[in-house]
């Protein structure tokens, strides 16, 4: 894993996101090696860009692949969990989700075909603070949910 074309994180950007998927490709490495690789990537991004990355993964990836490593809780969780439940399964060591991808078959006017649809676990004010480094109270989220649509933060609907 490496940062490709690193650049500054500009005002209004969300932090970079590490997309952890395809569990079978990780199985050739020990849990310790997997954690070292992921930790090296997030540490490298923070060192280069000055921003704590968000970790995107399925609700079971941290269990199955990373052994629920405690250090993960220092990063915000963007969890992919397709369910009809009111909230996703939150893997350990997290106790709260920040973003939730709840479907990959969403429909958005003007976009042909299925799209991923996500929610933010907080208010518009919290989202605005999250976009500014170091100011988002990850453990103090309100119950209000905002939908994030394709195109990033500009597609938020309250």
C-alpha cells in the first residue's frame, strides 16, 4: 500500500479514506503483518497530509482480517453493511460509526444504474467540523442522520 500522488488536504475536504476490501487477498499475511501494513499506510497519510484517515471496510473485515486490533479505534469508521436495520453492525474495537454505506443499489435522479448510498452519523454542524482537521468529536455524535450521495459532501440531503 502506498499513497499515490499525495497532495494537501484542502479546507472543505473530508479526510482521506483507506478502503479495506477483498478479505481473501489478505489471508496470505499473518494478522500482525496485516495490521502493520494498514497502520503504516494510515501513519504515512497522516505524516504526509496532516490528516487522520477514515477507515472504510465491511462490518466483518476488522474481525476476520485485522483481529479487531485496538489501534483501529483511533480512526473514524466508514462501515459498509447492507441491512434493513436502523443502524449497521459496528465491529470492535469501535463503538460508533461515522459513515454508513447502507446500500449499493441506490437510485439517484440523473445517474444511470445503481449507486452506493451512505449516511453520516451526526448533524450538519458536526460534518462541517469533521471536514476541518482535528475538530470532530467522534465519540459525541447526535442521532441525526444525513444522506451522502454520489459526488461527496456536496450531495448531502438533510
